[in-house]
C-alpha cells in the first residue's frame, strides 16, 4: 500500500500546484489505483485469515480457530466503570492468579530453538518489553547466549526476578455489573524470555505428568479435545437408555481452581511422583517470590506478592494443575468403587449383546469421572452411588485446599421418575434437565433440540458482529465473504456436531439458518424467487447435512487409531457396550 499511497499524495500535490485537466486526471488515476490496491489487500487479508481458521478447525485446534474468529470479529470497544470491593473501596489488587534421572539433564540448543519457534507473534510483552518477534527474528544471534543463560539457571535452580513477575490487565467478561471486580478476568503479561524458558521446562514436565494423568482426563493432552468428552458422555447416555438403566450425573464446578492450588502442596506432590532436583527447583523458582501489578484504565497498581495458585498465563500452569488435580482424584476415590462399569469388545462381534457375556475378549472399563481440565462430570447408576462420589470429592477438595461451588454445581438424572436428591455439606444441589457441558448442551431426555437452538443463537451473534467488517464491506469480494462465513460462522454453528444424532426437524432448522445467511451474503431477496438449490450452487457450498456428515467422518477417522481405554470405546463408534450396575464391585 505504501507505494500507491505515496503516488496518490504526489499526484494530489501536483494538482494543488497546477490546476489543469492533466493533473486532475493523474490524481483520479492515482486514487483509483489506491482503492483497487486497498480492496486487493483487504481480500488477501481475509482469505489468509479464513484459511488459517479453517486449517485450525480441520485439525481440531480449537484455540487457533477461536483466536482467528476473535481476530475476524475485531476488538471489543473498551468500557470502564469504577470498581468496587467488598469494603466498597476502589480495588487496588486482585485475587492471586493462576499460574511438575533423565528429566534432569540440561536443556539442549535444539529444545531452546523449538521453544522460540513456538512463540506466538503479535502478543503483548511483559515487564521485559521484548516482543516475541525480536527473539524469532534474532534467533541466529541470540540462540547461543540464551542457551548459556538457560543452562546456568537450570544448574542453579534459579530464575531471574523479571522472568517471574507479571503485569496483569483486566478484561470484562461481558456479563454482570461492570463495577464488580468479580466480573473481570485477569490476563497476565509475562516476560518473553521467561516464556521460552518455561516452554523448555514444560517438555520435561509433561513426561512426568503422563505418569499420573487419569485416562478420563482429556484436557492438557495432545490429540484430545472437548468433542471427545462430549461424545463420550452422549454415548454413555444413549447406551444407558438402550439398556433401560438409570444414569445420574453431577457436573462439578470448582471455584477459581487455578488460583487456589497450594504451592507447597504442589511441590511436595511433584517430589512424590519422582520429579528430579533441577526440574523441581526451576518450577519452584518460577513461582517463589513472584510479584504482579494490575493495569486498569491507564493506571498501574503497586506491586503485590502472589503466593498461591499456579502461575497464570505460564505454559507450565495447565500441566501443573493437571498433576495436582490428578493426585486429588486418586486420593478422593482410592477406596471408592462406585461408577458406571461397561463391557467392551472391538474384535468385530458387534450389535449382538450376547457377545458381551463372553468370558474372553471382553474388557471392563470403569467410567466414574469425565474430565477436561478442571471441568468434571461424575457418573453413577444409582443416586446413592453418585452421593458417595460427590462426598468423596468434596472431602478431598477440602484437604487439598480447593473449593466446590455449590451454587454452580448441578446434577442430572436420566431414566428416573423422581429428581435426584444429592447434597454437599447440607446443601442440596440443583437438579437440571439441560446443562451446558464444555460448550454443548446435554439433555436428560437425550434430545438435541436445546443444543441446536443454542448453536444457531451463537452463530447468529457471530454473524451480527461481522456486519460492518465483512458483510457490509464493499471492498470484499463475494468469494471472500463466503470464506469468512465458512471459517467463522459454520465452525461456530457446527461445534460438537460430530456428536449429534440428528433428525429431519433438526436438519431443517439448521439448513433454514444456513440458507438465510447465504442469501444475506449473496444479497438474494426472497422476492427474487431464487430456489435454495441455486443459492447453494452459486455459493459452491453444500447443505449442512452433507457438511456435518463429512466433519463426523473426518473426526472418526482421526480418533479411530487411538487405543486409550476410557476414550476409545466411545470414539470408535463401532464398539458395543454393556452398562452394568456394579455398585457392590
């Protein structure tokens, strides 16, 4: 854009200096060229963005997909309101922020180089003021000095102070009173060099974490996503209904789980599971004597010490919490045999339940909890069994320093005549018929009506947010708008569709919204009497039934080779189940 902008400026100055038909024509030509170049750049940008969003969606990279969608929607206008605390004074600090003998070998240059390559560009730097682009562009010159510094930190078990500290900015959650600090989310901006060092340590820590992660945990694990857990839960519901067995589910909500992790307890757990000396010292040093400042409305608070929780924004935080929560669950259920026991076989003897009575080739799997990060769902065939599971988890959380949110924790009963009566510490948990589990609405009736309505509403919201930037943008071509629609709107609409069992009414509802969007993009009015088949042909897009089926096939092909016990039975879609009530197991 710079050359054509400069040419337009010179043409304008020439016209101002000499008013003549020739200079006027030259100015018009320069303006037209600038407009054409701007339109070309805009289309190129949107096509590139949509391509990256679609690529992330195709490989199941939910984070990359939604980051692209956020970039497409654009920044949210910042609105502020005076914050209040419980003492009605201006907030001057926020709650502590969230932040695991071959693993002890010093990091290699290759590990450091890979960590630098993993840095995301366009991210705000922390207190060191070094953008990620500096390290990536200057890697040839900086790699060896950084490696020397990293090895020194590793041997001494000490991380420099500026790599520990965080600068916190606040983001409104788009719900609730803006003057209430509880309705804001803190985002930590960390040292870029510290991020690189933490990522190197993470590679060592993840090997340690694989020792203790339960099979039911799909968060923090490569190759797993929220869709896996949603599908597992829906399959469990369907099999219980097929065999006319009740199913009780408790959806557990932990209050600020990452913030409340006991650091001393966490470091003790790391020692118990075999964390070597140098790795433990580095992880500990990232957290010890850490200070943070809060930036709000252009002002910065005084530095305050953060003494609990895992380090928010640090790549180590999810894995450290995963280790902590895994050990908590092992402690909670060490003497508990409640849950849903299933019999599986995957040798081709399908669809005949008699084959599940065989004494060989049968695998018994206990489905007690379904986890994604700190989102937990407990399952049982009986109300008493679920009460025992909830009670065990509650007592374990108290001993480990975590808190269950009684108000947000819900229970659901399927195939029962009476609502569930589950209590924690004298508080009766609310029973629900629908629950938003990992972004997908789970229903006790197994209907997906509420889920379809919810997906359409969210897609319509995303569609409206792009009105000014895309749909009403005359600089963008029709092809570019359709690419944005497929990348941003359809991905939102069809989230979790791999787990759906749809009927004709659902497909009609989805396709009705689909056609409304396409007609809006193609500027086709109902009065034009253009049939849907022609609209789809002009857009070169299939119906949602075809698109959803393709997504389901791709997802099944991607997960079928995995053989992990708890998840594989649900992922493969070709494994028969026998849900048996074994409360006396």
